[in-house]
C-alpha cells in the first residue's frame, strides 16, 4: 500500500470513518412502487418492447412526453436503462407477466 493511502486509511480508522462505497438507496418505488397511472401505462409498453414512437402513438402523447415518463421511471426505480426498468417491472410485479 502506498504511503499516502496508508495515511488516509490510518486517519479514517482513527476517526472511525468508513471508506467503503455507500449502500445503494432503496428506490422510492419499493414502497407501493410510487408510479403514476401514466407511468404504469408507459412501463407496460416498455415491457412489451415498444419504441418511444410506438408508445407515443398508442397513448396519443408526444415522443418527448414519453421520454419524460421514462426518465421518471428510471429515477423512481433506481434503474439506468429501458431494459433494466422492464426487468425491474417483471421482478417487482409492477406489471403483469
């Protein structure tokens, strides 16, 4: 271990400060999912593998609005992609199937 790293570890230990990464926060969606009705609709379409354009046409909204809903879904579920949020939806029971 380098000298500076040893010093940092030593000081942190003396101050009782942990150096490990913080635990990931529990997504707000874990408490009843916290999704709006429209977000659940968009989520159902994502699980079905539909594009933003297809979702927009089906829900009679703009693609930009679909993007906003998807961003909200990612934030609320703690996921970082459409694929992850669709997988989360299946695991959590947020959508049927």
